């Protein structure tokens, strides 16, 4: 099954973290379809520079093992805002994920004076967002955080869809409960998430479950990601409710996870 990714790029070819992460993460690149998106700040942008940036990114994809026919390029002029323009393109193209390079995001924030990453996390309603770090080929597997919310189960569905055909990565389901709580209370939630993964083609032998007691979910997640070398931390962003993912994406904690996910890339579904 094809997986269609929208990867944002800029003139800074040294910051193609999104492209490099996708190339590092997927062993079988044949089912991966990529659209490289460049958003010019205004109509007076340098067309030659835009074309050069996109072509350089396309050639980078091909050099990393993606088929030439699987890599498309697109440039648009900024219409409403960087955030809304990226989301609009994702909806129009029916993409499976929006892929942002962490360094590129930082540069855009500095240049445009808006928190691109935070804005997309806050506004994304349909398309999951990947915020990619510098790829580390020694990192494997996905740490999927679940709390019983429907958003967390949608994150499980997204992880399962992505990993079903990708046999080189396993999934650890993590639930964080308050100290003094009964860890067994999360068994039903973990079992449902595991079932969603299996329904997407992830073999049961590739799935493990863990419940941890802590009052600091973000700290536990970052610690596990760093110590166990996870390539990805996946979460569902809950807009309301009392689950730990709600706490995770409160203003202060979400910023902490964005800036410190234990070296892992961050996948966010809503």
C-alpha cells in the first residue's frame, strides 16, 4: 500500500531533516510517494532559487533510494499563513503525513515570527504531522503513547498504517499513569491499541506494552526514547479531557516535548 508524504523544504539544503529521516526510516522505499513542497513568502520570490531548492531536494531523495517517479515537486506562493497553506496542501493532496524538518521549522519561526510547528500541532485536524530530528541510523522502532482517548487510538491507527508493511520497526505501547494508580486499569486501553496495530498488519510479535507510574509524562517519554533509542515518539493530541495526553499538550509540556523528545522524531495525530 502506498504511503503519501508531504515534505516541506527550503533553500537550506543542509536542513533536509525530513527527507533524510524518511530515507533512513523506511527500508522498502518503493511504496513511499513524496511531494516536496516549497512555500515562497511572496509573489516577488526568486523563481530560480525556488526551482534550485526543489530540484536539489528531489535529487537528494533519488540519491537516498527513492524512485524518480515517486518524487514530485510543488511550489506555491504564501496565501494565508504558512501554517494554513501547508495544511491546505495536505488536504488537497490527501497525504498520509506532513513531514517537517526540525531545523527548518526553527529557521521559519525565526524568519516569519510565528511558531510553525506549534501552530500546525494546534490546528491539524486530519493529517498527522511528523517533526523530524537529525536521522540516526542506529535508532529503531516506535514508542506509541496511549491514554484511552480517541486521538491516541487514531495515532495507533496511523502508526499501524505506516508500519504494517515496514518490518524493520517494532512498536512499544506506553501508558503513563499517576503515581499510586493501578497500572492494570490501562490494560484494556493498551489491548485496544495493540488490536488496531494488528488490524493494520503489524504482527503481534512486533508489539510490546508498558505502563509506567509518573507525574511527568513528557519526562518519562523523553527518557525512554533516549535510553532505548527509539526512532519515533507517536502521540495523539487531545483537545479536551483529562487524559495524560491532554496534559502532555498543555502549553508548557507540549513545548518541552517538542524541544526534547529524547532525540526521537515526533509523530502527532489529532
